[in-house]
C-alpha cells in the first residue's frame, strides 16, 4: 500500500518510544521505505540497533555518522525523498524546537529541511500538555500544516490517569495511510494538466522563455493520479522526472501546447492550465542559422501568441468541462486575476506572485466565478495540488 513511499520516522525521549518499534514494523509491512532518526536521549530508552533491524536502514542520531557514506548530506538527501515525516513519540521539547525553528539535532534538522507532510504524535505529562506555552507551540505548528494525532487519556508513566498518552500504533499508521494514499474521489475522471514554461525560438539556438520550473503542474498531475483520475500532462521543457502512470506529452512552444491541449480536450472532464505559456513570440524566426553577433543593435519584433484558455473557452462542450487557470502577477494580484477569469470564462483561477517561481512551496489564492477569494498560506506544492483538486471535485 505504501510501496515507493519514503518516511522519515523521528523518535524523541518519551517512555512511549517502545511503541515506535511497532509503528516502524507496521510501516515496513506496508512496504514503506523507513528511515529512523532519534534524539540522543531517545537512544537511552530504545537502542538504535532495534530500529535498524526493524527498518532495514541505518538509524540517524548524528548527521555526521560514518554509517551514511552514500548520503553525504542526509538531512537534505532524505528530506527531498520523503513523502511523510512522522514524529512518534513527540515531546514538548521537540514541539517547542520545531515551533521556534530550532534545528540542533538530527531529528529537528531533518524535519525542518523537509517539505513533506508532517504527522506528530505527542506524548508527555498531562500538565506539560496543558501548559500554555506548549498549547501555543502546537497551535503554531498546526497553522503551518503539521498534522497532530492525540494525545489520548489513560494511565501515564507517573501513575496519573489523565491526558498525555501517545495514540496507539494502529491509529497512527491509519492516519499516515490517509495522508499518503488519498481517497479515490477522481476515479473515472480524465484530468488534463499543463505545466512548465514554453520556448519561442529566435533562431536554432536562442529562444524566449520564462522561469517556470513546472513543479506546480507536475504536483497537480501526480495528485490527480493518486486520487484515481486518468491524467494527461502536457509539459513544456523542465528538469523534472517523468511522472509514473501518467500520459506525458512534451511540447516546446505555445503553439505546440495549444495543439496538444486541443488533441486531448474532448476526453477531459477538467482542464487545469498550470503552464506559464509565453505571451509573445518573435514575429520572424531565423530557422536555418544562428544570428551572428554584431556591433549594431538587433531588434526583435514580437507578436502575441494565441491564448490557449480563450481558445478552449470557445470549444464545443465547454460548459460540460471544468476550466482552471493560473494568474501570476507582480501587482494588483486579485484584481488582475478576476479580470483574467472573466475574459477567459474560467471556473476557478489560482492567483500567485513571482515569489513562487522555481521553489517547492507556494502561497496562493483561489478565486471562483462569484468573485469569492480564499487565501492560502505558503505550503508545499504537493499539498497545494490537493487543495486545488478538492475545489475541482466540488464543481463536479
């Protein structure tokens, strides 16, 4: 069920650390790739050898461990691979460090370096859990999209019957599955996604393009596939890996992207235009040879490219399809997004600014046909993709 999913599993110094052994074992049985990282204090409760045996991987207690020669910078290498970070048990100390952005050990460093989803299972004394500072730290992490499970009521290590027990391993694993394996609510739907920038040739060597990485479009395509949809991804040039189990159509120019989108339009239930399509192309292209460098100025006359969204909006059967656009603006973000939405007959538009280029996270707003605006804080593009798809699903 969790095959090909990499999980960073953090263990901090609570007596509930013994339950983490069962958790790692259950995750391995679900075919997850598990890497355990422990605080120094946690190693005094359960030995790293135990987790090494259960996970099949070296246990990270020190970022400079000689056991990790193939991971020269483990907090970066593993952070990039991880689909989920679980911290179970998680103490008040670790919660406080993460809320304050403190990375002074392997566990906190890897957690803060990862854009993966986070799942925290607190375990501590009841008075510590009720402490206003702990409550404030938990609130802060929840606002940063950390998922919490527990703590539960029961008998604590001190003998009290109160809140503070870590949730049971089965409950934590089920929560992890829900985070990693979304509901198949798009099964039977065909989603057409565009991604990346386009290139408009000046000559055989040079071209006009933009800084789009394609990461947002690829994230949407992956998320739609995870939710059961048949996905066609029309992509301009990127450095991203080919997504699994997704039809990938590679194009270069705005004209090539328009042609590909129209080819697959009739089968699509939803079209999500996340690509940064060039607005202009050279009016004349030197097709045969590279333009030689000269002392004189060179003038390149540009012409508008055909607007893909406007063209789609004029197609037969438009009203039966959900059409989603993106608006990247450097000023008057929402005003310009609403204008674009009306001009291009969109069902939804995702508004964002140029600070989101090339990164793994995005801060954005969603505007609907009624002009309602919902703002979303900066978060990993994989999470943003599911938020966008939730809105698409709500439209039918």
